[in-house]
């Protein structure tokens, strides 16, 4: 997105639906990341927890699992499901293009205020 956007839901029933959908998406993402991490650990370590040397095929599989792990972690971080600063999942969100992230309305106001104060300090010098 190229411009700031705030999504506010006023209806309590719709808020509950939104919050539950966010929780479902987060839980599924966490489960997939855990599964990928466990599979990668199985490849990289033996039964005693010692790091083992990998065959070329195992190394490729471990790298593939890591890329997939990174994809899920990044997509969860970039999503509207939770605020980047306070990690809230049940608030209205604002997208701030400068950060390319979603923040709750409260944190986005704080960020804007911090940015304004920073600009004022720069002007004073």
C-alpha cells in the first residue's frame, strides 16, 4: 500500500468475528512455523541432540524448510493480525507506509507524535 489506512470496526459482533479470525490465523501460522522448525531440527540433529553432518540432499531439505519458515514468519509479521509494537490482536489497525507495517490505532498515534517531535528537534538545530 502506498498510503496510510485505518480500519475501524464499530459493531461489537463484527469485532468479535475479526478478533477470532485473527487468532485463528496466528495460531495456524505458529503451528506451521513450529512444525517446520521441528522437521528442520530432526534433520540437523541426532537423537542425542548433537549436530550431525548432513548429506547434500539433507542440506537442501533443511534450507528449503528454513525458507518456508522465514516465509511464514515474515507474512505473520507483515499482516494486520497484530500490532507491530504492542502485539495487540483485538484493536483497530492503521497501516503506516513508511514502516510497511500495521499498528494499532494507539501505537500509530504515538508513532506520529514521536515523528512530529523528532522533526521539531531537527528544525531547532
